[in-house]
C-alpha cells in the first residue's frame, strides 16, 4: 500500500458520501500508479454517520476501511486510531466536513515520493468562515507560535502527510493529552508547507467549541513549554519587590511622622492582589499536575470496538465483542 488517507468522523452525517467521492475522484483516480486506502474512524458519533460509513464501505470494499471506536475519544485520538490501522508508506489526515480540499493530496504525495519530504503540512492562508472563528483561530495559533513553536503556521493546520518514519515515531509518543500539531512539528523532519484556502462547511455545525479550543490551547502550551511557570516566578518576584517597597514606605512614614499609613482600602488592595496571584499560581500548577496524573495513569488513548475491512487487523487494539 502506497498511501493511507485517515478521515476522523464525528457527527458528519450527510457529508461523508460527498467527502469520499471527492477523495476517490481527485486522489485515487488521478494517481493510478499508486495504491491507496481510505480509513474512516467513527469517533462515537451520535447521528447516522456510522450507518453512512457502512454504506460507503459496502460500495467500495477494496478501498474503504471503517474503524468504530467504543465512544468519543476526541479528534486527535481518533486520528491516532486511524494511523494505527494505516498500511501505506505514508498517511494523510483530512477532515470529514469537506473544508480541506482533497485535490491537494496529489501534490502532497508528489512532495513525499518525488521530493523526499517526510512531512507535508497544508496550512490555511485563509478561511471561508465567520469573523469570530477566524479571529479565535489566529489568536490560538499566534499564541502557540509565540509560546511553544516558532515554526507554527499562523493559520494553523490539521491537513498533514506523514511518512512511515515520522508516523512510527509519532505513534510511540503516548501522551495523555496530545497536541497533534505540536507532535508533528516536534519530530524535526524536513517539512514542506502548502498554503490553501479553507472552505466553508456545507452541512451541519462544527463541534469545535470555544471550550474545546481553550482546553486544546492549554494542552499545547503546557505540554511543550515551561513559560507559564516562568511567568509565575517573574510575577512572584515583582510582587515581592512591590511588597518590600510598600513595607519600606510604611516604615519610613512611621519613623518620620509616628503615624503609619492607615485605612481599610490599602489593606484590602494588598490582600486581594496577593490572594489573586496565589490562586492564579495554584491554577497553573494544578493544570500541570493533573496532566502529570493523567500521564502516569497510562490509560489507552482509544479503544477500537470493530473494524470493517482489511484482512490484516491490529488485534491488540481491537476490543472484541463477547
């Protein structure tokens, strides 16, 4: 197998047949010299996505594999589940909602097989989405660029090709709270960036909420940077210096005038500032600590309930039914 295309699926009913048709017409049909497969991973969808996937699989048994997870494990772990089943010399992850153009995959394959790039990243130069989603996306990846990865594209990316070497190493990293883009950039292999315009979602509404974005941002920052702890240390030093300065002022007024600074207001200011800083510090330390706890627990990142297709299956990753 030359390439494997991984498609994580979560509440994508009504989009999947179109997505597969585009992949077939724009990738498989246009690269007859290469043998490929398409692996759909149902990440605990609560709609009719799984039934739609089975229909696609029934009509295309030589190309399509459907992997069903026992529940929703998150997009990144669904991608990893697909990677675990990939048989190709390279694997490409693409979204199921039709926002990433499959036509780019041919160029990605050319960059890998002919130009010898181990990793090919398709980065978004623009998005046909609301101003709110554009703003939050740029803020998210801008912070990641400043705090953890200087080579992080400002537009971000999810659409990526990994060669077999890169894929093998990535799958060895069993992080409890994985940040997929960070894992890809951390590998250090030569990367080719391809810019594209992210298209508008045709059907349904994205499940990528602000809360999930915030959690994913914390995963990326806390997994690859100690900057928050350094900020706490520097802020603590600044607060201590201000405290010593205020104490010196109080002492000076007492010695010179025999009357220390009085009043409820300055006392409350000091208490609130110090208390707020201490709570912020505990919160940052707590975020690091619960991630350490999750990592130490060593739970499997995903559980495969069933695989439809592929004569050779990863039995160690499949939860067999009784």
